[in-house]
C-alpha cells in the first residue's frame, strides 16, 4: 500500500510538471506573438501610410471631442443676444407708455440712447466674441469641427471658430501640443514620397523625349548618357503648385460664388499657412456646406504634401548648384594663386622618371666611369 501511494505521488508530480511546462511554453508563445504584433504595428505606423492614417484619425478624434465640449447651449451667444433684444424692447415700451406724445423730445432722447446702447452691445458680441447669428448646433458640426482641428495642428488658424468654454481652450492647447509634431512628421514624410513619385515620372518623361530626339539625330544612346543624373528643375515645381492653386480657385469660385481673385486669395493664404480667416468655405449655411468642409480638409491636406514635395526638390537643386559654385570658386581661386605665384602648378614640371629608367641610367653611368 505504501509503495502504491508513493507511485501515485510520483506520477502526480510528473503530470503537474508536464502541465506546468506546457502552460509556461504556451504563455511564452503568446508573449512572443504579442511582441511580434506590436513590432509589426510600430513598423507600419512608421511608414507614410501609417503616419497619414494617424493624422486623419487624430483629426477625427479631435472633431468628436471639440463637438462634445463646445456644443452646449448655455455657453452660446444666442442666449445673450436674445436677452439684449428683449431688454431693449421692454425699455422702448416703458418709454412709450410713460412719456407718450406729450413728451416727444424726452421720448426721442431716451429711445435714441437705448438704441445706441443696443447697437454697442450687439457690435461687441459680433466683433469680440465672433457671433454670426448661428446657433451652437449650426456651428459645431462634425465637418466644421474637423476643419477646426486641421487649422489647429497645421498652424493655419483661420479664427472663424474659437472655443468659448474653459475646457475647450484647455483641450485646444493640449491638442496643438500633440498634433503639431505629428503634422511635421507627416509633412516631411509626405514630401519625400511625393518627391520620389514626381522624380520617377519626370525622369521617365525626360528619357522618353530624349530617346526620341536621339533616334532622330544619332540613332544610338550610350549607357553614360542614359544613366546621367536628372534633377527636377524648380520651374516644374512652380508649375505644379500653380496648377494646384488654379484647381482650388475654380473649385471654390463655383461652389461658394466667390470671385476668382477671392478664391485664389483663399487658396494661397491657406496653402501658405497664413490663415487670415476672412474667407472660409462652408460657412455660408448652404445645404452642402458640410460636404464642402470635408473636401476642403482633403484639399489642404494634399496641398501641404505638395508644398513639402516642392520644398524637397528645390532643396536638391539648390544644393547641387551650391556644390557646383563651390567647385568653380575653388578652381578660380587656385588659378589666381598660380598666377600670383602662391601655388605651384604640377603640370609645369615634368613627371619624374620611373625607377627602371633610373636604374638603367645609373648602370650605364657606372660603366662609363669604370671605362674612364
């Protein structure tokens, strides 16, 4: 009986060790899988697609957050203007009831002062607190909040929408602190991607045109001519930006009913991140204004990438020209030094004879000396 008990204990211990080993191996496998998934996710987020998706997701999250914070009727200016309006009407009625026709001059003076006070209060609300007659549900819609988020982390800052609550102002500060570095990463990465794509297209078109011209003139192209470096000129970048601005000019002029000058003015100030805010699409209260705001969001986001592309390509051309200018300056400086005698030109002196000739000459000279 004792031996049977010991055997059962041993078998139970072996089984528990096996179960512990299998559980530990399964936990290690799950950890390694989690680590691999985490590494793949981080590597994907480091790509340009991941950064672009992160920027769009960040803007959408911010739009929902600001919509929830600022969409409160008790903090909106509609209540304040209605109070001013009602208070003015009551004062006018009191003046009319008490003074009536017998005191015409007094009635005229009191009504004039009341209307002047009403005008000052309304102007203050419109100018200082940017009230435009719309309610909170008409202003802080999702597309408008998305446009506000874009103007914050791209540093455009139109100013047509401003947070009025304390939590909204705090959220704007935190949102900008986190969003601006993310936008800079997107800006530089998108510029590199667009620059590579535009370089590829430009080189393909350049080589295609060059092969046609060479086939007509000579008939053959050497490998050195085919593999010579091709730099995208700055004029091509300028034409790309002009074409993109013309597209935005026509689009906003047709949608908003603006003049072409005002549409071009809005496109330039937005893409240059000036953001004056006197012209903003989608704020007229039309039925399709929300769709216009979303398309404007995509227009500006792609336009920022094109600006980064032009910056990258122009930088390459400028650096190449600076290297050529540096090389030319060195050559001219050396030439002036040779003329003034500060440097010695190596070509003025003959090359030293080789060792074989030197040894040959020394042997012949030795023989002639011995003979003498």
